[in-house]
C-alpha cells in the first residue's frame, strides 16, 4: 500500500508549488503559424486543363537547353551515396522522340548520348565505352543501370500532351508547404491529373500523374509508371523563370527509385522550335572513333578541305580524338601514297592496311565507321567510287558498321537514274600486272582493271554534302535537297 500513498502525495505537492508561485507548472501559450493561401487561385474544368496541356505540347516541335547536370547514385543496401562532379550539359529534343544529350567538364567530353527515336547510342570516351540499344526497355535487366533509356529523359524535360487512347481524371487537392526562411506555412491548392490507358477487359493501366499549382497552373511534379504500374520516374519542376521559350522551370529534379539515381538539371537557357535536322541526333563520329577510308578524298583529290578527309578533320577540330585506317587502294595505292601523307602531315593518327584486311578488321570490331568519297552519285542515291569501295560497304553491312559517303554536290547527277547507268572506266592492264614499273605477272595472262565500282544506296547510312545531309540517300531525299 505504500506506493499508493506515495503517488497520492503528488497532487498535494503540485498544489503547494503552484501556490508558492513556481512557474514550472504554469502552462504557456504559443502562436502556431497559420497557413497562408495564394492571393489568386484558378479554377478550371478537367477538360480545360487537358486542353491547355495539349495546346502547350502541340505548340512545341523542338527544344534546346543549356544546363548544369548533377548526378547522385544511392546504394541503399550498402548504405552509400555517390555524388558525381557536375558537368555542363547540352540538350536537343525533337518530337516525337529524338534526343541528344552531351556532357562536358572544362571542355572535355564526358558523354554523348544520341537517339534517333527508336535506337540510341551512348559514348563515354574516358572509359572507351559505347552502349547501344532500343529506346525502351523490352525486358528488364537484373542490373538496374541497364534499364536506363532515353525515354525517361524525354518524359522529364517536357510534360507531353495526352495520346488519343488515353483516359484521364482530375482531382482537386492541397499541400502545406513550409517556408523555413520566413517561418511561414503556405497552402498550395493543386490539380492532380491522372493519365491512364485501357487494358484488356475493364482494367486500366496508370501511365503518369501530373500535379499543377492552381495559382499559376504550371506543372511542378510528374510521376511516370512502368507497364506493371510501379513508379519508375519521379520528376519535380521548380523555380520557374521566363526564358525565350516562355515559362520553364530553372530546376528539374529526376529521380529513379528503382536504380537509386537522381539527376538534377540547373537550367540556364531554353529555346523552342529551333530547326534541328536528323544529323544532330546521331553521333556519327564519336570521340575516340577509328574511321576506315578507301582511296583518297582529301585536299589532293578534291581541293580545299577535302570530303571524306574533311569529315575527319572537322571531327578533330571539334575536339574529338580520332584515328584513321586507310586502305592502300590497289592498284594505284592512292590510300597509301596520298591519304596517309595528308593525315600524317596534319598530325592525325593513321594506319595503312591492304584492301584484303578490311574484313578481318571489321570482324574484330576494330573499325567504328567507314567514310569514303564519291566520283558520281546517281538520282537513286547509288554512289560510284574507287574500285573496292563496294566490297568495303558489303563487309560493313555484314558487321553492322555504318558506311557514309561525303562528296560535293557537284558529284550528284540527277539526270543519271541509278548506279547501273553510271559508265565505269576500264584502265590499262599494266596497272594490275605490274608493280612500280616491274611486271609481276606472267606474260601470257590478262587483267581486269575497272577504275570504279558502284555502292547501292541501301548500303549507305548517310550522304554528306555542302548542301546538307540525306539519311538514307534516295531519289526523294536528293530531289528535296536539290530544291
């Protein structure tokens, strides 16, 4: 019974302390911050909200941006987070899905990602690494980093409109936000737009949700879901500013919870509807590339900057590290005598190989791309060049290596319908039967010596001229470039 008597003394003790003026038991009153509401709150019908979103999306065809990129990778199981040094970034986007993102650090290229809308390529020069694949993950990998694709970046840099088969609903909500600096609370009235796609039966599949602030009706948050309905990407838009493209967030935070990746874009400049052609979404000559050439298409053959070698020189002048493998080009050895001399004089790394070595080099993946010149290009896009070029093009196709032609517009003959109508010069047998003026073949044998062969347009990934690029070359694309 003693413990009960001891507790019973407590009220009496408290009363005596209060009567004695002890402040420990006197309650104090505090004023809690009262959440403030925006001075202006807009109200729109769901149909009007979607209409505005679609109008903004439809008005934009291209977007270019200069940003500072910050990246963090978190490994929860290990309890670690890695912050990577920031880099300068350049973003090009063209609807519907073409994207180019390049990052540099004090002028040195860290990465270059190019997507033509369906396939992408990422080049990381410091690791001598090239990653290629489809824009969208078809089967998820156990290595979460392999699931990163350009599509998640496209979702982040612009809030796209709804597709025709999408269904949607809009909910009104509010969020209380703390302004720690001014010790205030603010109420942010919101509209939450949920976008869905019908599935088999009566099911619907969530695609994304977009949250708008009702004071300015600008999006500030977007959640994107995968095909199983799991959260895939979380994007926050903040600190809207007025750029030449209009109102755009100066900070975009992209979170990928499944991979533990966070990317923050500090936006410095944004432009819309700048003309962007196809070539700007294709990393044709990546940093560190090895380029195969055939014959000579440099200044000695074409004058000035050169055509095929002009492409190499331009890549080097843009800061890219490139090396060249020059076919010797039998029987007159223009590659060994002329191409190698020009490149060595310019300080460009060049290696000479016999024409018969090309297949083995391509098979070993020692060649990244092929660039050749042309003596004549038919209206169909078929291109005539020094003998042996067609064989190189066939081998490049077999091994999945892009084959490009660089030539002046004067070589395009729109009056010539296709490669079959290009006349092929037959040169002297002596060029084949002799070497350095000494006959190496028996006296009683003959030789074929066509000066050129024709590469069909279907084997040419792109044609570069001073008027522009056609990719792939065809009668339609060449006629369009001629206008």
